[in-house]
């Protein structure tokens, strides 16, 4: 999943980016309000972390413009101001969450996870299931027949995206856009490397699913022959 951070304090934006990357998100960072506004309109994000007091424009105007144009991407306001009237204005303008700096890393990660659950996939369960494999999007745990499967944050994000799109072939570009940030080289083989590692871990764990390569297109997740389907969102 992909998050946009609009923050003009380089130290804060770097910290937020690292916290969210460690939680498995692809993160784009905008250092100005105008850059953030353009990225929010050009790309599809699962959530936006937006500072209000930007040097070139107020974050509230960006939020209002997004909502006027029908953009319903969930927005978390991250700002140093705890003024009640400002909080009310932001929430009335369409913010989904409001966090006052400084915020603990674990709390920030948890609030962003809650934010994402209100987004485009909000109607889907927090738990994705295929046969005896379950992936919990809230706790970031994967179980195979009740046993924990140890995945890196990127491997988890790849598997999550595939399970969210079991009815389609997921292209390498799709995975790059949702799992890695916008500065990643599209010519890199990083997607194939992570898919290969994920495949091996699924095989070792005797998972009921396999990741198939659709030559020239991308990847599809399928039930292994002989495994019960039990596919769905639990």
C-alpha cells in the first residue's frame, strides 16, 4: 500500500517515512504543499499524512481542494498545533484523523493502519483468507494452518496486494507503485526478487497457494492443486 507524506520539515518527514516503511508501506514524500497537491491528484494513494503549516500554503486548503474535486483518499493531519478550533476546521473540511506532534512511532503506525482501513479497500475484511492461509492486515501476521509465516514488510505487502486482487493478474508496475515508492527504478528486478523469496517461503510452509507468473504481464495468486479453495475475506 502507498502513502503520501506532505511535510516541509525534512527531519520529521524522514522520521515518518522510516516509520511507515518499516510497517510495510511504500511512501512518497512531498516537501512543499504544491508538490503534495500535485502528487495527490496524479497518483492513487491509500492514505495521506498532511502537515497543516506548510511554508508555501496551508494544508487545510489542500485538503479542501481534494474534497471539492471528489478525492476521498483518507487524510491524517499531522501538525504541531493542538488548537481546538483548528482541529474542528480540519475535521469539518474532511480530515479523517488529527495527530499533534510529537507522536510516538508505534502510535503513528497504528493510526495510519486505521486510516488505511477507511480507504478504497475499506469494505474488505481486515483478514484475507485463501484455504488454510490467513493474512491479517491489522496485525501484519500471516498464518498457514495456524502456524506463523515469517515475512519481511515488503514480502507481506506483495502478498497482501496479490490477495486483494485474486480476480486479476497483477503487473510488475502495479506492485512497484503499491509496494515501493515513486523514486524506484522501474527497470529494476526488485519485484521478481521479492516474489521469488515469497514463493520459497510459501512452499516451505506448505501454503495452499502459489504465485504464478503470467509471462509478459505479471503475477497471479492461485490455489495449489489438491488444496481446498476456502477463498474469501474472513
